[in-house]
C-alpha cells in the first residue's frame, strides 16, 4: 500500500519517466530549452556576422552552387537555386528535436521582421513523415516557409546534428553556419542579414 510519503518519493521519478519515455519528451524538453534561451541562462548566440574563414562554395563561372531539390508541405517541387540573388536562411530541423522546437519562436519572430524580397527562409524539415511536420507547424501557427528534402543533403547542408543553420549570400557563398540551438531574433543577427542583403536588387 502506497502512503503519502512513498507517493512524494516516487512522483519525481514518475514525471521523469513520463518526460523521457513518452511522446511528451520533445514538447517538455523544447519548452525547458526555450525558457532557458528566453532568460539568457543558456548562451546560444547565433553568429552576428559572417564567420571568418568560412569556405567559399561559389562555383566557377558564377553559377549558383546549390542544386537542392525540395518539396513544400503541400507537395510543390522547388529548388534552392530558385532563390538565387537573395540571402537565404536555411534551417535544418525536425518536429521530434527539442532544441529545434526551442529556437523556432525566435526564427519565426526574425522571419516577420526581414524584407522577404531580399531574404528568404528555408525551414527544411528532416521529419520522415510530412504529416508530422505539417501538424507541428500548423499547431504552433508558424508562418515561415517549410520544405521537405527529396534525397540526401549535399554540402554544406549535410550536418551531423540538428538544429543546424546555414546562411547563404545572394551569390550562394556560405556566409555563416551554426550547428546547434541559437537565438536568432536579435538586433545583431538581423543587422548581419540586412548587411548581406545590401547587394540584393
């Protein structure tokens, strides 16, 4: 028979098991990580300026280097090269990834502040089930464009961890890359995107 003292002792363990071994895990962990980002207790700064020494991936002859076939959540085929001439914010994420969930409110806030004629967002879901990605994005009310991969990801998008973000300049050069969770809704990061977008006509 379980008395109040035993129940109090087992309650934290039961909550931990609920969080780790059920579908609530990404929701709970993502919420905790988002809270840490919001308070500044978790130092997850995005690169404020293009990273020094970042490899140049622009192909000779000036062709846009990234042929990356994608599909929208409603099934429309697109290619990353269609965004040539814009600054492109590419974020790799999945609905089951707690750090991805944690950084998304900041990405959505940034998306709403940029000039979409000069800066494009490619939120690239790595979910195997498009319905899960669609359900997650719809439930949260996110308005940024979401895409699904149609095959293996080439460099520079083939990260071993998610979330992972790659910023491309208008010419397709990698301007910055960040592996891991970050807070992108900062004046410094928006200024860096705006600076990259100055050459966009």
